C-alpha cells in the first residue's frame, strides 16, 4: 500500500514542494509537527476550557469547508456523496488518518464519519492519557465543514466514539442545523474572506515539481496509512489560510498568549530536534544550519536565509524574504502592529541556542505582517526575554521527545 500510494502522489503531482511553498492538490499548506499541535491544543483547552476547544473546532470546520469547496471547483466535480468519498483522500494526505463516510443522508441532513486511525486522537491519548477533554475537536470540525459544504447548510458535529477516550477509532455524527447566531455569521464572513484569498497552486513550475519528487522519493516526506511524516516525524497539515486563521482566532480570544506559546514550542522543538539530528547524522554546525534552512521550505513556511552569525558576540540573524503565514495574514486580516510569526521566531531562537550553546532569546525585528518587505529575526544571549514561558517545561520536553520514538507506520 505504501509504495503504491506514494508513487501515485509523485506521478499525479498531487504534492508540490519548492520555492518556499508546499502544495497539496493545489492547496498551499504548512506542516506542523503533530505533537506541537497537540501541546498547543492541550495548553489552551486546559486553561480556557470549552472556549478554546471551540476555536480548534472552528479551524477544523474552516479546513473542511475550504478543502471540499476548492477541490470540487478545481477538479470540476459535482457536489455529491461520490465526490466527497473520492476527496476524502485529502484527509489521508493531510495526516488526519483514514476518514471514511459511513452514512450520508441529505434528506435527513445527517452524515456519519469513521476514522479508524486518527493520528491526532491516538497521539493525544499517548501523550496526555484519557484526560476527558475534547481531544478530537479539530477533526470533529473538519467533518462538520465537509458536510456544510456538501449540503450547503449549517451543521454541528459530535464525536460519539473517540480513540482519545479509549475506543479503537473515532466516530463523528454530523447534523444539519437550521439558523445561525452572531458567532456563526462571523465565522461565515471569515470563511468568505478565506475563499476570496485562496488561489490554487496547481501550476507551479515543473522544476519545482522535480525537487518535490526527489524529496518524496528520498523519504524526507512520506504519506503512510493516514499519517504524514516529515523526516520521520509525524505532522499535521493545515492550509496556510486555516493556520493563519487559527493563530488569529486564538490571539483574539486570549490575547498575545498564543504567540508566547508558539515561540516556546518552536524554540524547544528546534533545540531538541536539532540536537538529535546533529548526533544522529554526525552533522557539524554548518551542515545543521543548512538543513535547518531547508526545513523551513519543507514545512511550507517560506524561504529562510542566514543573514549573519557573529561568533564572538554570539548573535545570529535570520531573514525571510517569503513568509507564507505572514503574507496570508495580511491578506486575510490586514497589517498588524506586532509581528505574527512567533513559531518561526522560536525556531530561530532554538538555532541560535544550539549554535552558540547558550540560552538564546529571539526577537522578530521586522515582519511582513507588520508592513515590512521581509521578516527578520535576531537571536542573542541574555537579550531581554520579552516572552512569557507559559508551558510547563517538563511536559513540553516529554511531549517533544516522544515524537522521536514513534514507529514509522
Ligand atoms: Zn477522536
């Protein structure tokens, strides 16, 4: 199954990576390590409860609606159950597991999905145990979004079985729901903005395709039974629009907290991952730097370039001439007074820390989302730490080291 599906992806050009972009079926995506997504979700739902899981649910719903709406359009398919069944391939490519539709009754306005291997729910229980939280909120939203697009209605989804609650798989029941409150209308407006900002990436240049074929053929990224793996680490894909919206919605609901959390996640992830890569492949610092810069492209985050390294003063500067999230943020929400890509800033801080063997702190001095032509990050030791470290360091280390131990299938 694996070689076939991977070969198919290569042959059909379903996945294209190059020039700082990562596209699947014409949708531009970012790849975020699975455990990073789960720690982010866990932090917010533990602290803010239902209000937070609702944000992840909304993001999932936006992704479901966007995925189906754009694919029906791009592949010129009718809006019916058969098309949805065909397009559930999206969930597999995105690392959402093997989502299948069991029942779909337009008259009754009801549909049932099953996911025998939702990586998000399965990994959640491995990391945090059965903590009774709404672990599948994003996937639940994704199913609701698919049905909303298919039936052209408002719908709500509930998870009647969940791998994070001890069952074998997840089962989601989606029901059409008449009427829409103020919250719902706000989300519809956001979705319309996302659709307006969406431009298909179907026709990237063939030289970029050659590069992505090589990446897949060499196993640097792979798709296996509903899991997405980058350098053997499981990841979750979001369309750039949806990830930008998720950060924005968390920011609106809970203040700058999301930026502090993403910074800490990026920094810790890079320090731990970088250390592991250096020892595993016996990389020296120069080789590590090169692989790190490629990594930004592999994640679909944009194009990164080392601007300067001052070994004496222990200062490291990174420049991004392309930052997909910041650019999309401006398109969707306008120019911001403050930088928005704290995840990349955290990763830069992690790189600086590894290079100089210090506790490095990063600052985003310029940001495309704040009106600059580039994003610019400066990392130095002892630089006034403007960030609040909100995540429990023990939990964070545990969650991030667990991802290296995952089996490859
Ligand atoms: Zn679940």
